[in-house]
């Protein structure tokens, strides 16, 4: 099936015009350098903003907002060093708002499908919270809009697309997905199944971006996935608590289903939802026109 699956992508066509196309090993080392540079800028931003508040929720929020560095640094690297156009990162202007809204709805739907499956298996239940601060929820939504975009610009818009200049597209999707998962190894409660699910998430994000030929939708998908998980359903997000939530989640039964302390991303409910999402993403209408690349 994968050999017959093709993608027509203006994003990839534009990336192919880059003046610099580092080989795989050098690209991996450059990626680490770009990540470290982004982390350094994030640390500075958090330090500058800490005066606003210092409790756990505020620190988490500031960390999300500081992820703006993960948008800026990869763009600067791609434009200034690889000499790629902004369009090659997936930043098309056409229908960007529609793509963003569609991605947000799809991301929320896939996450809620995983939560619904866990609840149907009796492994998770939800209770509506009273007295939730809508202002804080709005701020966390803003934070996750930035955080989701940051990780997608870093992992997909820059890293995956740059890799595709040197390795087969399927390998570029797979490598970027595995790297994305491995970046969570230090998180609380991480398990082997969580790493598998995060890899599946990365594959889904890569395929979705390529099929829609735009980074905007996958940025929104990622943001909705995290925001609905942490601040709507009240589930741990990759092992971390994310401040105020509309619902409180309770887990029972097997951690294999609900993910235990890592959150939904560590359970089989997410495995099923993500695998179904990948299958559906492969069937999405193709938007690109410039070249065809086969898996």
C-alpha cells in the first residue's frame, strides 16, 4: 500500500530548491543544535516573564508561551542557512484559516475518540468541575496554540521536510516521528507504550501535513490534542499536569488502556485512535500540485 501511496506537495517542491541540503548525519546534529538554541531562547523568555507569577500553573503557562522560540528559531535556520523559502516550511497563505480550523476540529475529535474509548472500557471517567476560571482556560488555550505550533514547526516544517531532501519521504516521516517520541523519554510516567503512541502521533502529524500541504492544520491538530487532553478533560499531558480544566478525569482498571500517570497518550485507547487517524489521513484529499513523491 505504501509503495502505491503518493503525495503531490508544493511544500516539498519548494524545499527541493534549498541551496543547502545537509546529509542525514549532519542534519541530525544540526537538529540538536537548533533544539538547544530554541531551548536557550525559551529559558530567557521564561526568566523575563517569571515576574508575572510564580505558582505551578503560571510557570506551566509561561513555558507554553515561551515555545514561540520553537517557531522562530527553525524558521531562521531554514531561511538563513538552508536558504529555504517560508513556503517550504508549509506556510502557505491560501486557505490558511480554513486549514487551521479543520486541523483543530480533527485533533479534538481524535483525542476525544481516545478518551471515549477508555471510558467505554471502564478505564476512565469524567466529572464536570465547578468554579473554573474561564480566563485561565483562555490563556492556556493561547499557550497551547503556541506550543503546538512550536513543536510542529520544529519537527515537521523544518526537520521532516529537510530530511525529505536526502532520504525517502517515508523515512523522513518515520525519523521525525521517532525523534519526537524520544524527546519525551524524560517525562514522568513514560512507558514503552507511550513511546509507541507518541511515534504514531508523529506519523499522523507528518502524514496530515503532507496530505494537506500546509503546516497550519497540523499545528492546530497538535494544539487541540494537548488542550482538550489537559484543560478540557483534565488528563495528564505526556505525564504533566496542565493547570485548570473543565472536567476532572479519574482512572480505574488497567493502565494499559487509560495510560496511567502518563495520561491517555500512554494507553491502548490512544493507540487505536491514532492508528485510525493515520488510516483516515492517508485518505484525505490531496492539495498539492507541483510534484509527486511516492512512499
